[in-house]
């Protein structure tokens, strides 16, 4: 029996259980353009939530507001009950374009956030080395970004975000710049990280298939002014072996259903 759980927009806030990030009535205006309007959404602790919707619907805007990189016009974001007033050590951002230091090798790039926090060199390099191994880059510690493939550079960015031990990882289409084979491997690795790291992941993607594959919760956003249309929780898929998810009837049904709800917004 399928274990798909869906909720209307009105139930987007108040999911029950432990909430890591709470977005309340967020509105964001860019001049006369209203990007987000009274958007509310809860992000359960230790789970991965995907923000999915048509281009220009405000997914990245919402992510940057949670990160403290943008101020909302109105409304509030809380992380573990504390209001967000700017960037903080409880959140780490994985950028789409890697955002690596070109003059620093892999080890220093991964350790850079810890260096900014004043962590002693021996300690930060030991922590960085651990996460370099965890993302599959052992042996490349002394390599520079220009010597790495796009997929390897993205692994460096992910390791850097993990190394600072933030409670919330914000990921803005982190796999969009790599080939399909690498993207699939990243997706499998991401599921392992969600399982093993006990962190909260907020993941922006344009791919319906990717969202269904990696998510505990999918928030479907409507075109601007953006608001949450529906919450989908494909709970049955989280109990499957990762190699079998894409063949599961529930996976195929959810992908088809999301596409049916979004295709009218595709230009």
C-alpha cells in the first residue's frame, strides 16, 4: 500500500513533531514585484524538504531569506525558535556555482568556514579531512579548484558546508551543473548524508524526479506572488532501498501527479 501523504496549503505550517525552521507569513517585494506573499512553511528537524515549483516562483528568494542573506518585507523566520536576523552559524549554504576560493586547495576550502571562526589549524584541518573523505574526495586534499571536475568542485562545496557543523544545510540547485550520471550519484550520496548526519536539509530544485527521489517533504510553490500550494510526504519511499526507488509505483505516481499540477504554469 502506498504511503503518500499530502496536505493542502493551509496545513503547510504545523506539521507536528520537532521543527527546525519555521517560516511565518513571509512577504518579499522587489519594488513593485511581489515575489512571496504571506508564505508559511515548517521544516522538520533531521529531514530533507525540497522547494519545487516553476521558474521564477521564489524558491531561491525563500532560501536566501532563511539563510539571512535577504530581509523579508514582512513576516518572520525562526531557526530552533530563534528569530533570523542575518546569517548565523546554525545555517550553511551550498551554492549552485560552487563558490570556492580559487587560490586555496581542497583542504583549505573545506576548512575555510572553521578558519573564519578561529578554530585552531590542526583541529580544523582534521575536521575538514573527515568530510573530504565522507564526500569521496580522499587523496585530493592538495588539489586546487581548477584541477577538479565540476562534480568534484561541488563535493568540495558540500564538504565545506558539512564541516562547520551547521544544524541546517541550505542547498540551491547544487546538482544542476553536473552531468546526469554524476547527479544520480550525488542524489544517492545525499540520501546517505540525510540519514547519517541528523541535520535539516532545505533543497531547491527544478526537477520533479529529483525532488521525489531525495525528499521527506516536498513543498510545491505557485508562481509569484509565491505561496505554498501543497505539501507532499512520500513516506513509503523513504523505507525503500535507494536503488529501487525510481522503479517503485509510488515514485512514478507522485512524479506524474506533481507534473499534472505544475504543467499549466510552464510557458
